[in-house]
């Protein structure tokens, strides 16, 4: 009996499956004279495994370079074997790009100012800067709490003498004053921080000059500066003279405050302007600031001075390995060179209190401030200061009770009076007209 039409497709399908199953088996050269199947068609478990090579996209040997990360500079995380060579190259490229962007940000911040920092072309910043340099710096060196920032800003406003910032009593802020207080408080905080850093750099330069002149590698012991601060009779007279003549002018905040016209003609503790006898040129806060700065950088600055002979690159401090850092800076690992540590401004201290100084440093500043206030009350203080004043006047050939007396003794003429008869000092052109003759009557 011949098969029906319905049976034929089933048989055909069964035969096809058997044929497919047979063809999926392993082929031998005899059974398959054609090209052997590609290994990629085999299951992963059946592919032949060979030795890996260090080509692009593959992993390198475990003996490859080490990425040194961590505070101790040791291999604490990964080796390059954890990355492909291609990935390692991408990481290096990204690091280079990041360093480039950091430099661009630094340049931009110098040009337009940091967030909250007013541009230098803001006209209101001019009187604020002058008020800080010549008045408020003698009273305040740090701001700590947010309320301190507002208090400091208001004091700057008062020192500018701008009348519309206050009510008639000169104490209560006007509506405009309150608006400006809110707008300029951060700018004033930045202004103080920048001015303080500038004073510190000026003190540092004077220390470097002293180290060079003395041909020594260390600063005097801090005990000597503390004796001077407290007006101890056993204070070293030569160091006191240096402190008086060269260091205090840098800490005073402006060159005119403790210049040669001032420092040779009165004692530190009570020499003051004629119109403000209760406000000495050098306040206890200024002396405390100078001594706390010297204490903070007492070991770093001499170490930095000696490094200058080896490299002129700007210095950056770190607590990690310096092998893979950018080469445009001279990096110093403070874990290996502890002399470069600063006592009150740790490199990882951050700006939590808006100053860069630790709480310990700010407390030390207040302590030194109190010590100097008490020292100025001692009976022997005036006698000690008179001795040092006589010493530096003799060494500098100063005569006379005032700077004007000294100039006359030197044969120098006083500044000429403003001429009243000389005219036509401007070159405004022939078209410029004097049209304000009746200005007062308008």
C-alpha cells in the first residue's frame, strides 16, 4: 500500500531533522573535504584556549606598573593588570585633560574673581579696600562665624565714611546699607582673606631676606619671639630690633603705617597719630598676628628658602606620592619632609571656618593677643622699648624727635607748597570752554 499524501510531509520533516542533527556533529577530514567550520560557531566551552598576549584590549601581566594611590604612597588598590592597556591610556588622557581644565579655572578665577568675590573694577571695592588696609586691619585679622562676617562688613562700611550706608546716628544701617551688607559680605570676607595672605607673603619675603643676610638656615627659636611679645627683659636685643624695623611693617597691613617716618619716632606700645592718641599704629592684634604667623611657618619657611636654590617652580604640598603628579609644580610630600608642615594651616585642613587656619591656630592667636595686651601694661615695657628704639635710631643715623626734624637735620627741604600762580597746565584743546562761571548761582 502506497503512503498517503499526509504521511509524506511527516517523513520528510523527520528526515530533515535527522540530517540536521547528523550535520551538527564533529566533522573529520574524510567526511568533510571542504573548509573546516569556524571556531566562532562552537560553544564557548568547546573553543580551544591559547595563551593570552599583551595586545590592545587584553590584560597585561600582573608584574606590570602599579598605580600608587593612598596617603602612604603604597600600592593600596590596583595594578595596571586590572585595566586593559587601552583603558589605562584613556585614564591618562582624562587626567591630562583634567589638569588642563584646572589651570584654565585658576586663570579664570584670577580674571573675574572667585564665587562671591567682587570684581576689582567694582567701584565700591576701592573704598572698602582702603578702609581695610588703613583702619580695620588694625582691629581684625580673622573672621570665623557667619555672624562675624556680617559684623566685619559693617565695620568696613563705617570705616569708608560713606554717609548713605547709615542712619543719622552713624551706627544703625540704612536701608541701602542693609542691602549692601547682604550683597557685599562675601566679597568683604574674601577681601580680608586676600589681604591677610598678602601680609603673610610679605612677612615670608622678609624672613627669606634675613636668612640670606645672616647666612643661616633656621629662624631664631620661637621662645625669642614670645619674649619680645611679652616684653621680657631678657629678650634678644638684635632680634627685637629686626622684629621692630622689618617684620612689624609687613604685619601692619600697609607700608605707610609703620614706615621710616613712624617707626623711628616712637615706642611700639603707645606711638599713635596725633588725632587718635588711643589708637596706636601697632595694635596688640598686629603683634599677635605676626607671632602666630612666625610660629605657624617656623620650620616651613627655612626649608622652602633652601629649596629655592634647587628649583624655581611654584611649590605645592601633598601627603601622597609625587611620582605621577603634574610637572609644572614642585610637589613636596610632607609625610617624608615634615619640616614643610605648617603648624596651624594643615594642607588637608580645607576652608571649614573660611580662613584656612585650624581652630587651634585661631585660639593661639587670641592667646597671644591677650599676652601682648598685658605686656603693654607692665612698668618695664616702656623702658625696654626705649632701649630698642635708641638702638635702631643710632644704627640708622636718626636724629630729631619727628620725621620733619630728621629731614631738616639732613638738609632736605620740606615738600614745596602747591603753586597758586601757574596756569595752563592742561592740554584739553582749543574747543574746551569754561562754562561754569555762574555754577554756584544755579
